[in-house]
């Protein structure tokens, strides 16, 4: 199925091809190539608006995930009954926020990939509301990013490394 990558902002230049190639590999690693996935790149104003509407947090953020399937257990794939239900959901990337958070030595596309992978894990039922849930999510992100790094020659680390936090 398809990976739809939309750029709805002009604050930060985005080359979609590198992100698309990496996220296709991530989808393959996770075994979700048969599911549709939307990745939407937005600026600070729009990610803040979405964050305020859905999470009641009036601040920009790096990623928001909106799963198509509810109540999936972490690590389990959806089992759709109909072809139209082969959809994971949408990931909104706050690309302006992500760009502003990048440190000098960090590659912007590496951070976009790590952040999108984090969002995809959320679509697959992973959360970080408790330390046990965070540990499970961290391990999944680490495993996926290590395999992706072998494919791409990069050294990617999970977004949630070294800390436990609740949103």
C-alpha cells in the first residue's frame, strides 16, 4: 500500500525523497508495507494548533500521531476485515520545531527519520505513559533504527533514549 508524504509548510525546506526512502525501509522492518500511512510535514503554527486541539497543549511539538485503528496492543499489527481498513493512520511532523531543536552536529534528515519512526511506533500501539511502556517502546525504536542504520550507513538513536517522560 502507499506512503503519502505531504509537505504543508514553507518554514523549512524539505526534500521528501530521502525521508520517503528511509520510511519505506522502516515500514519494511516493521512489516507494515501493506498498510497505508500518511506523513504530513507542518510548521510551528499548525503543529501547535493541532497539539492544542487534541492534547490541550498550546505549544509546538515534534510529532503527533493519529492511529486509524484504536486499542492496538504494542507490537501487534492491525487485523483489518476490509481492504479499506489497511491504514495505519497519520503522523504529523513539526518540521520547523524539529529543525529548531537540531544540534549543530545532527543531520536534519536523521532527526526527521527518528521522529517519524517514533510516530509510527505510536500508530502501532506503543506509548510512553508508564516506565514499562516507555521501555517497550524504546526497545522497539532501538531495534528498528539499528536495522535501518545497517541499511543506510547511519547511526540513529531512538527519540526517547536516556529518558522516561509522560505526555
